[in-house]
């Protein structure tokens, strides 16, 4: 599942951040703010119009991400590796 598909208030774990060939720096920027494999992530809120942007909690920090950025992040159930 991708982060942009995650329902609100469901916590999962970052599995992988996929590269985006048109903007290769995005993968690195997401890693710098905490989107690294194994980190817990929760969608806190989605905007009314198409869910863009999304408010995301990663670790102890909260960020707004565009749906396009969230679609690069693969997530998995917490119980898969706990």
C-alpha cells in the first residue's frame, strides 16, 4: 500500500521510498525528514478536495505532504515486522 492510500488515523511502518525520476531530490528530502524504512507513519488529515495536501505524522514530527509525494512511500502493517 502507498501512503496516499492509507486511511486517516491508521499507523503503519515505512517500507520503502520509491524514486521519482522527474525529481530525484525528493527521495533524499523525504529521507531527511524521517521517511526511512521502519519508521512509524500516520495520516492525520486529508484536505477535502482530493486529499491534497495530507497532514502526516512520522515519528514525533508532523508534516504536510502532497499526494504525489505520499504516493512515493510504500507502507506496511506494523504487525508484519513486530
